[in-house]
C-alpha cells in the first residue's frame, strides 16, 4: 500500500537489496513477518479450541458433535479459502515489482472468486450433515451435529471474503491488521459461546447450536474489520485502491483459478483425510470421538505456527522473485523451514513429556483421558514432519508451484496414510490409535518428499542467480574443475 514507504524496509518492495547474504541473515526478516501471521493463525485456530473448551462442560457427546461438525464445515471451507491462495504469489510478486495497481486488481478478482464459490460450498455443507447417518456415527452425537452445522454454515460467506482480503494485505507485508481482526473475533467468540451455549443475559440456552452461531458472528466481525482496514488505509495513504476497476477480468480470474485449484485441492485433501479419520472415530463411541477431537485440536494448534511461517515464507519468496533476486528467494525459503521445523520439534517433545497436562485442559473424564493418552504419542511422532510439509508447501507456493504439494498429499495421505490407518484400526483391532498411526505415516512421507522438492527448487534458484550474476559466483576450490 504505499510503495515509497514500503521500500524502506527489507522484504517489502526493496529492489536495491544486495543478493549476497546467508540463510541465517534471512531468519530475522522472516521472523518479523511471521510473528503476526503466526498469531493470526493461532487466533483462527483458537476459536475452535474455545468452542471445544466451553461445550466440553456439556459432556463428551457435545465435544464429539462440535468436533465432527467443525470438520464437516471446515473441509469445504478450507477448499474455498485455498482457492484464494493464488493471491499469495500474485500479490507478493506484484508488490515486489512496485505495481500496487496490480495488487488492487487481483484483490477485486479474488473477491469475485470468493462470491462465486460461496453458494456451492454452502450447499455441500448442508448435504454433509444428513449423510453422517449412513456412516454409523453415534446417534446421540449425530442429533447434536445437525443444528451446529446449520448455524456455522452461515459463516462461509464472511470467511471467504476475509480470506481474500487477508491474502491481499498479507501479500504486501502487512500482517498486523490480520492479527488484530483475529483478536477481536476471539473475544466475540468467547463471549458469544458463554451467552448462547448456556443461555445468559436473557438469551435461550442453545447448547452446541449456540456455539455454531457464536463462531458465525465472530467470523463476520473479522471479515468486516479487514475490509474496513483496506479502505481506511487507502484513504490515508492514497494508494489508488478507490480507482481500481470493478469489472470482472477473465484472464486474471483464470490465473487465480489456475494457481488456487491445486492449492485448494491440496488443503482439502490434507484436512479431508483428518475429516475422514474423524468420521471413522465417530463409529467407535462418544469417548473415542471426543479423545480423537481433543488430540486433533491440540495438534492443529501447534501446526498453526509452521502454517503462519509458511505464509510468511511464501510472501518473502514471492517478493524476492518479483524483485528479480532468486538467491534471496532461496535463502528466505530455507529460513522459513528452519523456524517452522525447529518449533515443531519442540512441540513433539512437549507432547511426549506432558500429554496429560494438555488433555486435562479440555476434559477430566477418565474414559476420554485414557484414550487420549495413547493418541498423544502418535501426534508427537509426526510433529516434526507435519511442520516440514507445511512450510515446504508454503514456500513452494510463493515460487508459483501449487501442483506438487497437491500430488504429494494425495498420494501420501489418501493412498498410503488413510488405508494403513483403517487397516490398523479395524483389521488389527488397534482402534483410534491405528487411525493415528496411519495419519502419522502419511505426514512423514509427505514431509520427506516435499523437503526434497524444495531443495531441488532452491538449487535451481541459486543457479539462476549465478547465471545472471557471474561476478558473485564463488571460485572453485583447489582440486575441483
């Protein structure tokens, strides 16, 4: 949004940055962008944690219903949000080139894409609730899922509008407004949950359904805040946002669609495999489903850190490529991987050393705790590789490659992880622990393949730099050609 001001700071449009440097030197600027993005991701996930903690007072059936209902809505919603991830590459590159007009045009087309996706996604969510009756889900849980799902489905339109404006703002290196919107949304979600779930301040006691309406109102607020920020900043800085054409641009929409579809498919495949596992856990009783949801919720919270780092890495890689600096793009990617994987190694250790402390934040039911303890060991196993695949996916997206992560996740999760988990759970009688063993295997495979894919791309970026800047190429060592 103001080019002159943005060029004063590293990674926000500066074309004069020298190509020389090290991966360590990129950690600080990546971290500066990543911190507010990570806090925003944690704020996004915190709403699900808040819902679970508050309805947890109603019993394991309510925990299971919120977990299953959230997942049924989240898979289609994350596909819609993934369709807008192409804005990461498009906006960050345009910003790196100093083309704010291109950033504005891409946002307008992103909003059109969000509006186009909303009706079919809402219809899909509406159809998923009744379909659970055929899956063999616990009848008590199933009776609570329908009202919750109907309520939270109305959060789809503001969620997609929020996603479009978030990618636009974030692609230009401004993550603080995203974080602020999530903070306000979480405060509203907590207050709304207590009021609507337990019937306070004269409102009727709505139980699980009230939690869905609270989340819906919170998402409406965060979308309104981010849209308001974009217009307010333009009026203050005069970036030309008000002058952008509102006409649909078929070519630009096609580019966003082409970049977004593989990213959206990848996200839907990854989240969908956990959704399928949740549905399978729903056939194992309310206590097992509750334990599964709690451990999945805890794992999802820790994953928000590498996910935020991945978004920051995507922006920095895209901006560097927009400046014509592939060497810096490669170093920015490696710095993001160091931050994300390092954090997940620590959380894996925490899951091993203190699993009970994590579980008791959600419930004190002995039957849920005993199952949850066995699942926490599986979650600890894949933390490192989950961070690896998450960050690698982000930095590959920043370089314009959304297809490879999609194919890798399809193979690792759906052809390897889920079939293995189902076999262990039902064929060998491992139950939910078998499901999680299969999920862990899929994440390990995906992480290893994607890290090798990024390493190959980073070498190509370094070669591009050497070819265009022969004066910076290191002389061969003694004994080398």
